[in-house]
């Protein structure tokens, strides 16, 4: 899948695109934008600090005509329902238009400055499933509740997941309202109904599904990567105090379904091809995956992940966001993206273009690579010191939490995901 569009020497004539930290011409992510309040939503790609209107280009005949109908839609669902070869053809056409000076006059009328557009959810999400494949996170959280047995017996045999709530997935920048729920302190005789006091973030990657499989038709592990249209950043906000009381015996419910934030740009599987690699061997003593989950080739991803916090007081004082953690998805994921997809459909569950799968929190092996405040503050016992003299154990109203990601590898241009941001708003009256 690596071709001329990954050439690190390639540059775009678009001002600011060459060497852009997120969106050089080697990236070409897909998303949905509008030009103002009430304006129609259109499919576009990010190039440097600009957004290129693909619907307009297609209408002008500058893109493969077989894609015109899909590109005229207000979401990416129709485009990602097509064969992968169609999206590869789109990538090749965009690369040619944006890297050839001869195409400047044809393309420029369809370019908009990023600051002049609004970004939207890229898909109409049919279903959302969140997994739990970050083994260091699972171990750290398990130690808080089960010090002698942090990982449950099934963890290394099966990718654990639960059905999330698609209706509350929102695009980056949407405020996150502090949720209400039942809270019960360990020494309290009964729960109370109150706003969450231990609000947390979860650093995840999101997998956007491409194509469809019929109900009853599994997805073989050898073709599972073909069903991953692209990736985004995902923050599955978590109310830890609500979760502690409600999660037994069925697992997450109100502690999770109040908000999930995704970054707006879909970093396509084609753009990520240079950053795939063979998964690390299982440690000695760990069980090997069952045959339907045994993956060959390059199924893992090397993606650097980072979280930053910007409090209201820091913003008022003109202080920069504070880095909370930094790690890599390769070190965090016990199960690969393809294994997630293959397991999800192994019982015949039908997956459709625009479905969203979360990886679960991706924490690294060290404390400074933890993907949640629950880990960073050791369950609230070790407050984090912030610039300006503040401390945090969990998120407070006005806090702005951002996720960042970049894929980098020697010999290739670095590409980024763009930020995934949410600012905490005060709880509303119940």
C-alpha cells in the first residue's frame, strides 16, 4: 500500500503545507465542513492550514467522476461504503492536484482557510463499540480495585468490549457537560444523586469502519484491515465515581454514555500505511490468540499519543497547555486494530460504513504515558501539580482537555491527526 503519495520529498504548492505538523500532502485526511451557520455540509480534505472542497472539485470534473455522487453527500458514509480502490484513486487524484503547480488555478477556488470553516462529525454513526485493549491501562485500573488480581482471566484470550452510545458522540470542540448520576462513598449507607465529582478523560484511537458485511457473515482476520477506513482520536469521557457504583454486574452505563469526543479528520488507512508494523511477540507465558485472531504481517501501528490540560486559570494567565502524558499506541495495545474488527464480527455481527470502534484507553508502560487521570493521580491519591500553582486529581469545570497524535517513522513524512478537544461545562440542574 506504500506508493508515490508517501514520498517524503513531495511538497504541495499550497502555502504552509510543506512540513506542516499535521497535514502535509502525504496525509490528505477526509472530513466534513461547512462555510458558516446554516450552510450545507461538504466533504473536504485538510492540506496545511486550508480545507479543500472535494464536492466542488468533483462538480468541476477535477476528480474521478465515479466518485461524484459520494462526494456530494453531507457525510462520508457513502464514500466509505465504496471499494477501497475508489478511495485510493481519490487519494492519488488529490495528491496530483495538490503537488503539481500546474493545477493551482483549477484548485485554488475550492480552497478555504481552516479558520473560516466549521468542522463536523464525519459520519452518521450507526453504532459505536468501545474496547479495552490497552493492557497497561487495564492493569493499572485493575490494581486499584483488585491489587492481587488486576487482570481478569479472559483479558489475554479475548478482546474485551462493550456497546457504547452513538447518539452522544460529538466532534472536537463541543463542550462536555458534567453528568449527574448515583454516587456512593465506600462508607456511605446509600447512594445520592449528584453531579459527578471524579470526571476523567480516556486517551483512545477510534477506528472508522469501511464497507459492509451481512448479518451472520464474519470478517476473517486476513481481511479485517480492509474494513478499517481510517482512524481518529477518541476521548471516551468517564465519570469514575458513577462507574464505581453502577458497573457491576453489567459494566459501563451512565458513567460513559453522556459524551464521547472524536477528532474531525479521518486519517485514512492509505495515509497510515508506512506506520504499520508487525505486532510485538506475546510475552513468555501468555496464551497465543485462538486461530480466528491469529494475525500475520504488519497489523500494529506506531502512533505517538499525547494529552494536554489547559485550565481556566491557565488560560486567563496566558499560560500554555500543560502536557499530562505522552506514549505510543504500539506499546499500549495488546490487541491490534484488525483483531478488534475480526473479533467484533466473529459471531456474525454486521459492521457498516461509518460505524465507530474505540480502542479503549491507550496507556504506556510508564507513569508519564498514562492515558487517564485515574492512573496519573493514582485514583485521586496523588494530585498533579500544574503551572500557576494549581493541582488536579480529576477534571474541574472550565478545564480543557486535548488529545494529540502523530505518526512518524524514519524515511517518511510525519503526519498528524489534528486535536481532539473538550472543555468541561458545569452540570445542569437535574
